[in-house]
């Protein structure tokens, strides 16, 4: 009996040890890319599987929010294992760029696929610090029973005296608002933008609190009549079958602001190669994959956004309902210029007392 056991153990060891040695030699050659992602959508899983299938490059993923990722990259410095980074706002991508956390990307595939409007301005060597892969519009929603659409169809009207005490909006210093206000500076100039922000603060129905969905719900609940939200939060509510969400959506109207002037402000979610990437070629391959039509569909549609890549479209019922099935006029300024206004905006917010 003991001999049988010994033989069994010996056989077991041969199998286990052999496969362990095999695994070691495989992992020595295994291609990987280490991803830090601020995205957390279940549809992204299909995206990652698709990449590994197409390239045999394995993705090791760390999930955190944007601020957490930027702080982590800073703290890790040159020891950082990160190769590629996904963030969800132009102001944050700009911050990563100016903090020196990215390395310029040279990729004909990416520059051909992603319009110049949705990427960082190229450096002297033509390298680009980050690319946008999906777009989201910053919209105005209003209580249909209390507000006329004509009174809220521009961002400027958020600061107009007629809308006193009616507006709900999240914190002024949230990146979505930093980007919106940075865009407004580009469109109407600093002086007018500051006067507008002052008007907006005096129009607030309550001190800024909560996220975009909370502002939509506050309009439906009658706490305020007008609110500002990213398009995908509204799309999420429109696709929800929960009775309370259905009730909310039935009460609100939506505006794509400034259709008769400079167009609706559009932000991006995007990606960059980490400054200290150990697998930079794989990182670029990953970003190039994200620009492909299939990946664009998962990337954008998964969060009810629009693809950033040229001539890629999504078939999304909520987005279709929101736009009436027609394309809307979006601003055409480079999103990099918007990001570059962040500090200016923060100083303005302090001056006008916008928390
Ligand atoms: Fe968001």
C-alpha cells in the first residue's frame, strides 16, 4: 500500500511539475499589456476578449477611477507596470499629459482613424499624448410642465436672469463641468464666460451636489426645473425599465444646446500610453484595436456613447430617441484646447463662488 501511494505521488509530481515547468516557459514568451482603466462597463469584457483573440496579447487590468489612476501612476513613477491607460474625460486626459504621465504615440492607424478634434495636439515630432475613442454630449434637461424649450436651448441661457432659481448642476470643479466651461471660454471668450458663470451661480436652485443622474432626478422631483447632464446618463435612464426611471423620463425634455450657434459641447473618453510602459508596442496595438469598427461599437455603445472614429456609427435606441434619429450639431473646437483651459476655469470658479 505505501508503495502504491509513493508511485501515485511520483506520478502526480511528474504531471504537476511538468506542467508547472511548461507554464513557466510559456509565460516567459507570453505577450501582455498592463491596462489601468477608469471604465467599468460589462460590455468592455467583449472588447478585451476580442483583442486577445486577435493578437494573442493578454490583458492584465487594474480598475480604478480617473483620479485614482492618475495618483497611482504618479506614485509608482518609473516602477509603474502600467502600459496603457483609459480615462473618461478630456480634462483628466489633459491633466495626465501635463503631469508627464503619458508618452507620445506615433501611429498612422490612430491618426487616420481618430479626427484631430478628438486627440491631443501633436508635439514637434508628431507624437500624440492621447486619443479619444468615444464621445458624449453635455445636455440640458428640463421639466416639460414648467419650462419652455426655447428658454433653455443654449448654454448661455443657463446664466440668464429668466432662469433664476431653476438650475441644478453638479460641482463646478467636476471634470465634466471644467471641460464644458473650458469649451465656453473657447467659444465666447474669457470675459463673457466669467459673466455667464456668475449668472449660472445666481440661477442655482440649490448648492451643487451629486452626480449627473441626481440632477435629472431632481428635475423630475420638482427640486429644480433645469439641469445639465452627460448624454449617457440620460440614455441609461431612457433604457431603464424601472418604474421610477420611466416616470422620470416621462417628465423631462432634452435639449442639444446651441444648435443655431456653435453646437453642443462634446467630451471624450480616451486612452494613452503610460510614460514608463514596459510593453509600449502592445499598448499601441491595444489603442489601435480600440479604433477598429468592431471595438468602437463595444467601446461607445457599451456606455451609450458615440464612436470617435471616422465613419463608424452605432445603432443605439436611446441615442436615436434622444436625437430624433438625426445627427446633431456638435462643437468643432479641438478638445485639447478645452483641456488646456482647465486652470483658467478653476480660477474663474473661485472668483464667482461656484463650488
Ligand atoms: Fe460619467
